[in-house]
């Protein structure tokens, strides 16, 4: 692991500034509407903290990540071994991790590429045998797979998980050192961790080598994969995900084969917030070419500690040719404003819906811009998953103001109508721009655009 040690005095000054002046750290590039912000103190990217009032992650103790890290806890990483070592360094003191170039997850400690066949070696797993054993025509459709091949698949899957599943500890800032910094093939987690900043990184293709067949999932059965690009789970709080790009490319779902008449699904979520996690802000990210985007709340059950938690803000992001769950919500109070939802007629990912109103969900969707082909009606933007309420204010579809809730209700069955949510109003916000201005405002200003060390 390579550790960059700046002069102690300079590091101390930067750390002190980051701690004492949280409201002056720059969360987003200055826009024409925020000239006052342009006059505030600039901090290097890795020393910036979340603005006071910028989404739910600014609530509670706020989100400072590793801004106060001392010189010996600043790590420059260039490969899997260095990144894993930096994440594993003991102690709860702040740490900064700067990612250089592309870090491939499916590799050995010395950098050798690993394939699905490598993970399956010695387990007895054979996809051909698995398909034969659990063919619905032979195995049936009323029970999940069990037996030798399912046991072997689980062992092979565990081998891959041990290599690609990495936990980001609390009090950490992890940033791309340049706009082309990326992590490929990893299943990243913020797991029982508080106060994390994740910025300026492309995260791509957390492909599961060993999806599981479940003939009882839906009317026709489904293949289910294990990994999300980034999970925020198990009571994690105060997380800021900013200026990053989450995508399946180049390993798109449409390239996967069909088995048992169903797509062999090797991808799961993009950024999921589940199991009692809370106080999350996602800002200025790009989500592209991915089906299941943002799952907030993993089950209808109340036994996951989700009630009163799952408070998430999603603002100024671009959703480019994505399928569904942008977001799908259970229980949480989720503020979704000033995002651009863009779907083209030739999208590689079939469009399903944008806002999923799940059990006890409280989505406040305001001043978002939708760019949709004529084949997708405004009513399709919302889907019902036992929800009762939703608020939609000032949104546009192809530049025209549309009441999305009304459009949905006009097409929905009587038992799936959604009332306006009067139970809460968002408080933690930056400036809300008119929806008509959002596409131009975000053009060229989402995803990784920074160079670590530069003052912004």
C-alpha cells in the first residue's frame, strides 16, 4: 500500500479547517445561482465535508467523513491489494483513501485476473449441470433449488464474495484521484458504519458469477444475483454519495443469455439503503444502463429496524437509461428533487417505472425533469407496491408541467390510488431550481469531474 504523507503542518491546518468550517466546504461546483458559494473557503476534494442543510445526511451529527485525517491515515491506492489494505487499517480515527486509475476487484492479491471458473474450481459447480438439474420441466416450479448443485453453487458464490465484497469503515472519505478513477467488479458496502463520504468515482459491473434460480419468484421464476454496486446497510448513518457514476457498462443486461425463458440476471442494485440505515444524501451522481437502481427498504416486514429510519435525499442526479427503482421506497421519508430522468427510444435497459411507492413509503418528488420517448406515458413514472401516499410537485415531462400523481391515479385501479402525502415536508435542502432548468443545469456537471488535491 502506498501512503502519501504531506507535511504535518499543512495536513493539520487542512484538517482543522475541515472540522471547524463544515458549512464552508464546497459540496457542489458553484452554479450561476450560487455566487455566494463561490466566495467561500476552498478545500481540497478529499478534505471537503457535507454542507449544513444539504439533505438528510447533514442531519444529526452531520457528515464529515475522513476530512480530519492525519498524514499517516491518508492512503493512495492503485490496485485491489492496496485498497483492501487501506480499508482494513485498524482504528476509528478519520481516514482518506484516494483511488488512482481502475481497480479491478476480481483479482488475486498479486494482481492476477480471476474468472468465474476460478471461483468454481473445486466446488463441483457446473452451470450446465445446474441448468439440467433445476430445469422447471424436470424439477418443478413449486420449490427453490436444493441438492448437490445448489450446494456447489453456494460454495462457488462464497469464493467470489470473499474476493470482491469490501466494507468501507466509518469516518472515511474515499474519492477518485481523477475523473477517470474507477472500481470494477466490486460489491462495496457501508456496513454498520457511520460518517462516510464517497465521491468522484465510477463504480461498474458488480457481476455475480453464480446467480441463483428461483422458480417461485413471480409467475415465471427469476434468476437472482447477490451484489449491489454500493450497499448502505445494517444501521449505517450519515452517508454522502456525490459526483460518482454507477453503471453496468460494458457488461449490459441485454447481453446476458436466457435460461428457462428468463434473463440470466448477473446484476442487482446500484445503491441500496436498507436494514435500518439512515441519513443519506445522494447528489450530482450519474446512474446509467442499469435496471434496479435504488432500493430503500428491503422488505415489507417491520423486523429490520426500518420504521423511523431510511431518511434519504436524492438531488441533482442524472438517471440515464435506467429501468426501475429510482427509487423504490418502503417506510422512509425520501426527498427526490431536481433530478433528470432520461430515457431514450433505443435504451438498452427497458423502462419500468421511476418512483416505487412501497409499504408506508413517504416520497416527496419535486421539480424533477423527465425526458421520455412518446411511447412512455407520464403515468408510468409511478408504480404501486402497497403504498398509500406520494407527493409530486412541479415536475415536468419533456419540458411541460405534469402532475405525476394525478397522471398515475388516472390510469391506476381504484385499490391502487395514491393520496397526497401531508405527513411531512423536506427541510434539509440546497436551492431548488425549476424543473425546466434541470437538464441544462446538470449537463456536464454530474459524475466524476474532480482531481483530488485541487481546491474547489
